[in-house]
C-alpha cells in the first residue's frame, strides 16, 4: 500500500466517522481532520506528479482499446 492509498483509506474512514458523529464538538473536530487529510492528499499528489483526472467510462474504454 502506498502512502497515497493509505491517506485515501484514512480519509474514507474519517468521513464515515464524521457522518456518525454524535456531538457538535465531535463533528467540528472531524471536519478539521477531514480537511487536513484532503490537504495532505493534494500535497502527496503534487509531490508524486499524480493528478486525478475526470474521465468517463467510455473514454477509458476507448483509450484501453486503442493501445
């Protein structure tokens, strides 16, 4: 597992915890944590040169069939 994929799993988990937060204080804290993880993911993508691209299923299939 790469550092980036570990961050993405952590973000997913934190979003789940945020959705299940019981108090306003917990929600605010988890919102901060989610924002920090999102920022760290952006930094990791920039460092590795990876940029998430929006591509449709059809575009992906066409690209795979070309090569």
